[in-house]
C-alpha cells in the first residue's frame, strides 16, 4: 500500500481542525486524507479527486460509510469545475508524485522492470500511452521531451532518441531500460530515470495539468485557508515556487502568504522507512482574508 510522503509535516503545516473542509486533488489511496479527515471529522464537506480508476475504486470502498465526495477526473479539470461551482475549502493538498501501487503494479508500466506493454497512464481511459510515445513519436519529438521533461543534456538526449528509434518495436519497460543501459556508463542514479520521467510527463501532460490548476487554487481557498503542494522534481517545484511568489508578492494586493520560505523535505527517519520520499518537497501558503 502507498505510504504518504511528509505526512507529519503536512499535518503540522495544514493544522486540520474539527469541522474544517478539505480538498485533496490527488487523493490516491487516501494516505494523507486519512489523517486529515480523522482530525476534521467533516466528511460531508470533503472532496477527494483522482484520475486513476484503481485509486477511485479503492477510495469509494474505503469511505463508503462516511461518503465524502469522490471525483474521478484529473486535478486540473476538477479544480475548474469546483471553481465554477463556487466551492471553498479550509485546506487543499496536491501531491504530484506517482503512487506506490502505480509503481509496484507491473501492468501499469511505470517501473523500470515492468514486463507488460509500455503504459504509464495515470488515467487508463485516455488513448495516449508510453508505447505510442516510444514507438510512434519522431526522433525529434523524443529529443525534445527528453531534454525538456527529462532534464537531460541535448547530446545524450539525441543519442538515446536515435537508439530508441533504431530499436523499434519496443514493447516493455524492461526492453527500453536495456536499450538505455547499452548507451550509458556507470551512475549512482538509474540510467533510465530521466528518460522514464520524460515519457511519463508527456503521457500524462503532468506539467500542463499543474500550469492549468495553479492559477485557480486561490479561488478555492476560504480566507485563512491553507494549501500544501508536494513536488518531486525541479520542473514541478519551479512552477509551484513561481506561482506562490507571484501570488504573495503583490503587497496589499497579494492573495496568499507563503508559510514555508524554503521547501520542507523528509527527515532521516522517514527516508529509512519510505525511500520514495527522498525527492519530495512541500510548500505551503495561506489565503489572506
């Protein structure tokens, strides 16, 4: 089961109180939601969002008796819909990470050693998957996403894209990993990390989702409401940091006050028990009245 990252820090900074309303835009398997709803006891005004059908099915079964509102859609679409409905919340949480079940379930195609068809879709209703990106996109398109989303050097990106195109068809993650390994030297980091990150971001439009959601967040916060955003790589964190800076840097016109001047990271104890938290960064802001 998924272990939520930075759970103690999230609870400390969001400081849930009994009766407060809560919006979880990436509820997953309810790791953060469990602790927050335990404190608020306000299931009626809670909204849990996820685009992963497996997670939504789990949440509906898990919370059947208390019946919070559960939305099966991406967080950008959900944010827009909630704004249009005039909803406001005392707390909002967005965790941009891939959940442990997504990584651990071989058929989902997120893990390096997955032997099923290349997939990486967070929403299995969409058509675009990793197989299409790897086998159908042009060499130039592959270079672009490996550089832009994988943050890889241009020269290495061109070499890897060329090798991927030459090796088609590529059916599984493990096949793709072996192709990348052939062109890689020793590194402490897995040689396929940046390519897999690039493909996953492209498949799920992860940065586009964040860019579409962020400008709407403050409209969903009640005065004094808190929002926490957890990012896992510099591309996500840069978007969050820039958004919070813009919303808090307008003097008396500012809508938000930054609570965490520096991103909050996992402590040593959590890293021992949950290594996937090693790259997590939490930023928190409060809605000014």
